[in-house]
């Protein structure tokens, strides 16, 4: 496994950068970038088709710099200088445990204050250059894809909170034992928590700017599928604990053409240091699982990126509003429900039915997608019958 990008580059190209960029975090960022590109493309396509429209907004120009604006810029600059220069001047502590260092109170106070003041002065001078004797209000036209900056930041922020809250719900006893440790841990994020909170945030922003929920759901479906698949690349490469149960069965003969690790894998050098020590290994990330398990993160990345490819290929042929979203619910909910059968997760009892949290949500998504398609087909049938009766009456 490759807990850091540095280790991955060394394995692939024999290049050593000695910078501990976390593999999982890198691919989460790539997932957001991929989703950003897909969402932007779909926003432009739907606007060109007339399903969503540009909107006008009023903007005040020529204002003097406000205290709040300067304060926000100072805070951003302070955080940047505090952590970046803290890393530069205390690199050994950062390399030892990057995530712990970044969420700690350690940093360089002096450079934080200097950077904060620099950001505030820059914002002040920039605002003064465009200041007018009397501020005026203008109306400008904005396109839906121009909301992607706001959407990306908001979805990331609230999705992070949702992923952590769902993980806490999944491991509530551990949270009760160590609330601060669990909440501020760099590990432990439930995908469906991020999906639910992120989707609600996205739908709210779109609704606020006058877009129909059904079109927003269709626009977001391919991007959500791609983001999930890219995120699972990070899970697989880093060995973040999102693996399946022990696989004691020998690989079937008809799968001999596949590498053994695709059938059963013990995740050596995993990022959470789970399992037993690897003989002869020293330092961090020197553990591996004592038994081979199903590499479910690999299965999901193949399935989800493949399903994104299908959705992207046929997206122009899907004309009925709500159909793309229903397909997404069936594909994503179905694959997760099935893979939960070989994953290790805490199980809950729902009305005497024992399911994992992800299994329940996957089942709800699958049922919702099938229901959505049934409703769309029923409505289409009603329209067809009405048109047929109208044609018969005209005769």
C-alpha cells in the first residue's frame, strides 16, 4: 500500500520527493476536481437545451472595503502562513504525522500574523482601486455553471460534516468512549453521510437560484458516480480500512487470469497500521492484515468508474427528466448493497431486519430508483393514452 503519494511515485517511477502528501486525501481532491468538470459540462449542456436558465443578480460596485471583508482575508492569510511556514520550519514533525500536525495548534505564529496582514492589505488596496465616490448597483447575467465554485466549497464543507457524523453513528460506542479522538480523527468518514449532506446542500443552492430539483438531480448523477469511483482509488491505494471480510476461499479456476490480490489481499503497509507487524519493516506503516480479505474498494472503483462511463456515453439519449437520477440510484445503491455482503461493518437491527448502515441506505436508493422509473413509465403511458384518445376523437 501507499499511504503517501511519495511512496506511490517511488514505487512507479523510483522517484523520491520526501513530501508526505496523503494518498487518500489526494484522491479525494481529484474526486472533487473530476466532479467539478462533469458538473460544469452538464450545467452548460442543460442550459443550452433550455432546461435551466441564466439568472440576473444585483451587484454593488465601488464599495469601500468593509471590516468583515478585511477580517476574513486576515484570517485566511493567518491560517496559510501559520501552517505553511510552520511546516517549513518544523518539517520533521510534519513528516512524522502530517494529518496530526495539520489539525494541531502547532505552526509559526509570527509568519501567520505577517501573512494575515499581507492578505488584509492586499484586499484593502484591491478594493480601494475600484472604489467609487458613490457606490452603485448594477445587474449582471450569471450562468448556472458559474455557481460551481460556491457549490464545490459548500458541498465539500457540509459533506465533510455529514461523513463524520454518519461514521460516528456507525461507531457510536467508540465515540462515547473517546468523543474528541473520534470526531477529530483524520480517519473515519462514511461515504453516504457525505453524499446525503452534500446532495442536500447542492439541491438547496440550485433551488435558491431557480433551478428545478429534477434537473439538478439529473445533472449531478454522472458527477457523483465519477467522484465515488475516484475516491475509491484512494481507499485502495492507501489501505484506509475500507476492505471486505476475510476471504478463506481459493481463487476459482476461471479467474486464474486475474492477479491473486484482486481475489484476496492483506493490504501490507496500510495507512491505518491495522494487522500484524511486517517482518524486517521499521518506521510507520509497517503492518499488514494477518489474513487475506476481499479488496472491496477495488471492486467499487472498477464498478463505479465503469458505470460512470456508461452514464456519460448515453447521457444525450436520456431525455426524460428524472430518468438519469433514477438510473444512478439503482446503479450506486445496488452495487453498494451487494458489496456490503462481503464487507466488514457494524450491523444494526431495523424492525428485526439486521443490516449495515450502508446496506440500508443502498437498499433505499435501489428501491427509490426502481420506484422512480416505474413512476416515469406510468406517466409516459398516461400521456401516450391521452394522445391516442385525442387522435381518435379528432377522427
